[in-house]
């Protein structure tokens, strides 16, 4: 691959492997034939919300085009691999894609995405959360349109909080106070700590909330500064170690993802949990279906992501989905742009949030009465996204994340005195092809 500055450089160990597989397999067929032009939109799994938007935007085009969806795997890393294989083969049939923000820089740097020129970028950035625009931008150009944004909240059982005598909304509420409260009440603190991207979300949020960052000058690619070996990195490691080795941890902590931590939270020992807002709609649906106790939703409270230290505002995680246009599609400069404009409109972001529980990328949506009725914590979600810290925006993100996960897992093995230093060394070596993941 060739960077914008013209030097031949690697674009990540895993990306190289995926490209090799794609090129060995040969080119993939693009969509063709006559009739109404068809745009292929590769989507991440949901409950049908993106299918409905595809149908609505097809209809709104007045017959100019139709959008066909193709479902990708559940796991974000597997989604990336599928997209990279197709894009590396210059698949002209990949018109649109729902892309995790952490993969935008990598795909853009490899030349896989069609950038939006300044004349078009404004429609996708005005009235959008700045952190979502930042995560959709690489080398000064917008490469994806923010569709929905995401952040984590602190969810708590009101009964457990009352028993513990704490206020999660207090200005001095920290991870340590939360763990103390869980220990006093025999309840748990749910997190995502399997060896996967969700664990990196937690680590990055802890480091950022402690005033640091995992990577500095990330735009320099493999010459970026690795900064996880810092006081902030050690503070993050101390929290991971303390929770993982305490009775407040999940019995299956090292394999817990979002749904496992939600199940823990809804169980007999549920007390506290950090998780995405989708759990609000999911618990309401489960209670209605009798999957969980009908009284559980009314026992759930919410607060901003916990602080690492008193007096230092937390930096909640940032996530979501951006809609990007493939670089090789026949309609990349015409119908694909119209389709993305329709999909990411304020109206459709509201519809998608109501249908799927995934927060909109436009702050104005949170003032809508229907949104506030369905999401009583809408204001907190909005404020948390505004305060969120993205994971490193770098074309080598997959290498950075994988290297850190490998040295911070399992959580009970994390040592504040050595893990941040060892992970910084390993990331440095991986980025320079001195070590393999």
C-alpha cells in the first residue's frame, strides 16, 4: 500500500494478510445488469432497522436507485475482515458499508473509501457530534458519514445503591467507590473483558478518564508515540486488577462481552454495570416477554461513566457506526452519495434510534419528545457522547488494539507496575514488524 505522502508502507499485519487472501482469490464480481441501478449496502446486524431504511431511501429516490442490504457477522473484527477482503480485490459491488469508527482511518489510508469533497462534507458534519466527525475523518478529509453514535453509561440497580448508601450521580463517584459499594452489598460490577474489542473499549476509557491516552500523535501511523506506559495507564491497570481479583467481579469476567455483563446485571447479584444504551430497550423487551423479572426495568438507574479519580471528569467510551462509500463502485459519485444523504438524515437517525435503541449522531435528535419519552436518559447519552474519548484514530488501530489486548488479558493478570510498560513495548515492536500478534 502507498500512503498519501508517497512512501510504500505497511497498513497493519492483519490487513496485509487479508489483502493477500483477497488477491489470491481473484476479483469479486460487481453488480451488473440492466434495470434500476442497485446499491449494495453491507450492514452490521440489527433487528431490521437498516433494512427499513434501505427500503425507505429506495422509495424516496423515485426509482433512480434501489438499495440492497447484505448482512455482515456480529463481531466488529470479522466485519472488518470481510470488508477488507472485498475492498482489496477492488470489488465494485461494495457500494455502501456500515463501518465501525475505529476502522475508518485504516480503510481510508489504504485507498478503499471514497472521500467526500468539501462541497458535500458539510451535509454530513453540520449538526453532528464533533467526536463522530473526528472519527470519520482521516488526513483532513471526511471518509464516512456519521450514522449513529454510541457511548457507555453507568447502569445501576436502585435497590443495590440504596442498600450501599451511595449516589452514582455524585460528583466524587469513582470506580473505587463503586467496587467498594458492590463488595459491601454482595453485588457485582459488570464490564466487558473478553479478549476482544470491547475490552479495549474499557481500557481506553480508563486511560482517558485518568487524563492520558493510549497513543499520541496517532496521525503519524507507525511513528506515533505509544503512551500507555504512564501514570494514567497505571491508574487504569490498578482498576482492572482490583475489580478482576475481587468478589465484585463476574465469575466469567475474562470471557464476558456485552450480553454476558447484561445477564449478570439482571441476575440475583446485579448491582452495577458499564454498557451501551441498547440495554435499556433490550431489558424492556425481555421483561415484557418474561425473559427477566418484570420489575427489573423499574429498578434500573443510570449515571455518567465512573471517574477514575475524584475531581477529574470521566471520558466515556465512544462508538457507533459510520456509513462509507466504497472506492470502486460504479455509482460512487452519484447515487451512492444520495443514498448516504438519505440514510444519515436527522429524520432517519431518529427513526433508527426509536427502532433499534442505538443513539443518533445528531444532538438535535435528543430534544425530540418521542426520543425523550422512550429514552428518559436521552440527555445523559447526549452529554456523554459530547464528553467521550475516541479510541486511537490510526490506520494501524487493529495492531494497536490487538497488542494491548494480548498483554492486558486475562484481567486478573494485569499488574499496574508492569502491564502498561510491557504493552507499550509490545505495541512498539508490532508496529515496526519486530513482533507478531
